[in-house]
C-alpha cells in the first residue's frame, strides 16, 4: 500500500533496529526532514536519523508533553526544530499548503489511500476507527448530507 502511495523505501516502524535501517536507506546521510507527530516518544529516534542541517517539524507530543531534548547531538548536527501549531497557521500559509499538496496529488507524487468515509453525523465512529487502528489509509468525514462510507 505505501509503495502504491509513492514510497521509495519502506521500513517497519516496529523494527528493533529502525534507526539503523533508516540511516542505511539514506546511504548513511540521514533524513533531511521529519514531520513529527509524537515528539516526546520519538525524539531519540529523530536525533539518530536526522541529517546534518535537517529539520524536525513537530506538531504533537502526546506521550510526553514536555520532552527532554538531546540538545548537544541536535546542536552538532545543526538541526532546526520547528514547532508547528497547525490551528494557528496564517491564512496565506494554509492556502500555500493546500496549493502545494493539490499540485503534488495532481502530478501523481502523492497518492493518498482512503480507507473509510463517514458522514459528519458519524464523527464519533470515525474517531473510534482511527483510535483503534481499524483503518489502513485515511479516514474522511464528508460534509455533504447523505454521504456514506
């Protein structure tokens, strides 16, 4: 599924040697960008796989609301840690993101997989599907009345 969505390299996130596999996949260079959904849980992994001069953009840290940073290793790699409050983005930034993502989808560089669709009235059920890991792909809410999944 992830290869069909456009992934060039696939690594099992549960692998005991995940950092080694990620670094090996980049020929030892590390990754340039990390979009982090769990900074507290993943900062040690991020520090190991981020490239020199890389950027970690974090928008959540649910496992640890006040994570300890491996300051010196990140400093010596000249890492940029960007904290992104997605609810507070300027309108221009949101419009640019929508345009860029739409262009990427149109060009075939991003092929999102829709697992389930729910009408807005079933938002609680949609959340439950996501929370229990019951969907392989994206779970969408339809804002149009009468849409079903």
